[in-house]
C-alpha cells in the first residue's frame, strides 16, 4: 500500500505514531486518544495498521514499558525523522495551534523560509525528556564554543526551550552550581540517567521569576518612522508590553532584534528599529 492510498487523516495519525515512538521511545494508545479524541479501540487499530504497513518490524510491543518502542532498524515512513518535527509538535501543543499540511490553496501560493536544522540525536532527546519527567540527574557529554573538547557534565534537566532558532534544555549544572541553558545539538553520546536530583524546577529562580518590559521604537528614528514601527507591532502609545520568564528575556529580545546598545541605536536606527525599557520583576 502506497501513501497515496491512505487517507490524509490516517496519515496524520501515522505521523504522530512515528514522532512519539522515535523521540520519546514509548508509544501508547493514550497518545492517539488524547491527540485526536478517539477511542482506545480505534487507537489500537491505527497502531496495528501502521505495524502491518511493511514486513519490517517497525514497532516492538515492550511489556516492560507498557507500550511500543521503535525497533533498532526503525525507519520513518511518514516523517523525516528529524528532531525538529518532534520539537515543533511540542511548540504547537504549547501554543494550542493546529496545522493542516494537506490544505489546498489552489492557485494562491505561500512559502516559509526554513533555516537548516541542527543535528540532534533521538537517543539524547529521549534521555533528557525521561530525566526531566522523573527529575533525575544525567551524566552526559557536551561541547561548547568556550570548551570545544567533549566534556562530561552532570545536569538535572527540567524544561525544553525554543528560542525561535534553536532548541535548548534548561537544567541545573552541577559543575557551575547553577541553572543554565544547554543547546540540544551540542550534546554528545547517550545520556546516563542517574538518581533523583534535589535541584528541581522550583529552585530555578530565573525560570520562575516573571519580568516585564516595554518594547518601543528606536527614538533615533524620525517621528513618522517610529509611528510605522509602532503600527507594525500594534503598539499603544508606542509601547508593546511583554511579560516572560527572566531566564528567557534575552532570547525574546534577540529574536525581535532589540538592542540596548546606544551606539548601534544611534548609528543604525533603520537596522535596529526597536529598543526596550526594562521594568522591575513582577
């Protein structure tokens, strides 16, 4: 059976099956029931249909984990098998968004500029997610621009963060003795899950602290230019209030191209159209 013979709604469910199995390492009927509001029998039929699509054992029923795990030679049929697909699904779930990839625009066209995806291993994502859910310490190798040699780190992850360009994991670093952000694509080898961590999300002050700021047009623009920028973002009184976690504020400002550098604001106002007034934490 080719993909063209499979109804689009069935293909959507098969996509979820592949993404969850590959990146979480455990698929259950609950995943389909919760995502598509279908009954358990229908979810079981979908999983069995997927398994029977090929002669190759794609999914293995593992009673130890009370679900299906991907076979060692698992090859996605309806997805590309990239971390971006899984992480984008998490992002869309967070925003309560839905996408319809099979929507037909007719003769109208649209396009999205996609930047190259960063290489992220499923085994690493699975381990970090499992550790975050159970609040476990993790022994894992990591590289950075400041420390390019592969080096072991013991961390306690608690959340995934998408900054609009790349994915990070927020975790307590036992080496630095503080909560830090780690770029997912810079982890190496498989994580070794350890015991429980005493450093939980509740102890991450910068994560739990909400801060407030007002985005404003660059005052070095002309009045007419400032008005245009304000209208672009739907500002009221030339201010766009934002509230976010203290740990994420720098990502927010960087994504919007905001700078506090007075020299850049003055010399390149049409490039740096926005600046910010930081308020006290909430």
